[in-house]
């Protein structure tokens, strides 16, 4: 069951167990949710000549047949608009050794068409037109099949239309716990 805002200024979301201090319970709940393992990826999106890359950790495969991947994006994010308008998205799987990359894509990016870079990182277009990091270990390119509002996010489900390795297949992909970043909970 999903709760509602416990107060406009507090920012805490219920429900809360009877007698629990909402602030203390929220801290515990966040710490527990942060223990759930997740990778860090870069979502590529494009529509109407605009391109963006965004760091994301709420990503998972959700079906074998067809091959479907789901990404959860904040409703107000540029990426949500571009995926909704363009109907496609890509995922770049980042090498654990390249952890600094994900910090470059936490805000909308600068596209330099002449050099083919987003925030200074070389990209190429996937089959769908969504950008993929040149230095990604691997990528998937997806056409959107479903869109579902979920709280303050939108869950986009895309069918994998192309996938491949661009680096060492044995390299370890980046995970949230490899960084000092925290998102979720």
C-alpha cells in the first residue's frame, strides 16, 4: 500500500507504524531500502533533435519473451519527457573502473554535435536513435512498449531491439555500492 505525504514541509511519506517517530522510521526504512543491490547505468534518450544521458539505478529486465527492460525515471526529468516523446531509450552498462562517469549525468547534458559528445563523452546513436556511451561495457537499445506512472516516477518498459558488448565482457559493471551516491528509499 502506498502512503501519502505526511506534511508539506516534512517531505516524509507514510504510512508509519503506530507509535513510530516518523523521522526515525523514515531513516530506518531508507537504510533498509538502500541495502537492495542495484547497478548504475546511463539511460540514453532522444526526441525532436534533443539528446540526453541520465544516471539511473532503477533498471531491471522484466520479461524473457519478449526481452523487456524496465527503467524508472522521475516524472519531471528531461529523460522522462524524451522517452515519452521519442518512444525509445538505451542503457549503457558502465565499467566499475569508470565510476566517475555517472556523476556527469545527474543533470541534463550539453550536446556538442560537432564532436559527437554529451558532457564531453563520446556517444553514438543506437538503431533507435537513442545515444549510447562509446566507452560503455555493453548496451541495450529499447523501443518503449508500456508506460506506467508510479508515485513520483514513470516506469518505462522497453523491448530490446539491439544489444551488444563494446568492452571486456569479463569486466565488472558498476554498482551503486561502488560509489558514495545514494538514491532511493
